[in-house]
């Protein structure tokens, strides 16, 4: 079993895995970029927008895979990692153009063809 310190750390990680944070308001005339990364444990995402002087974070989030999601193929997890943040950010992105950039971290023992 886990000791108290490990249980507290695990609870914090679970909480962080559920959080999504909105950071800025997108400008309607500027396109958005969704950057998604994932691995065997979960996904992270950032929604960004190039505004006049800088790149602005519009939203950030992370989530641990739940249940059967951890058994999905890398492609299925990547598609889910794209779909979830788009769905969560729909209220603020409206009908703006969104470019999706993905990165998948290799899993130990998994073979990738080039």
C-alpha cells in the first residue's frame, strides 16, 4: 500500500489531471493553435493564439487516461487528446480556425515504423 505522503501526492496528481485553466480571451480575427502531447499515462494540451505582440495562452489542461482509455492504441489516444480540448474550449473558440499540432511520446517496448 501507499504511505500517507504517497497518497497525498497521488491525490494531487489526480486533481491536476482533471484541471483545465482558461488564461486569456481569444481575438476573433486571429487563428488558434492547439498543441497536444500524450503518453501512456495521459495527455496535456495548450491552446495558443498569436496576438499582435506575443503568443497568448488561451487555455491549458491535462488529463490522465481513465479505464479502457489506457489500453487504446497511440492513434486512438491521440485522437481523444485532440477531441477533448476542442470540446472543452468550444465556448471560447467559437468558429475560429484552429491548427492542431501533436506529439506522441514513445512507450517502452513499443515499435514505431518510420
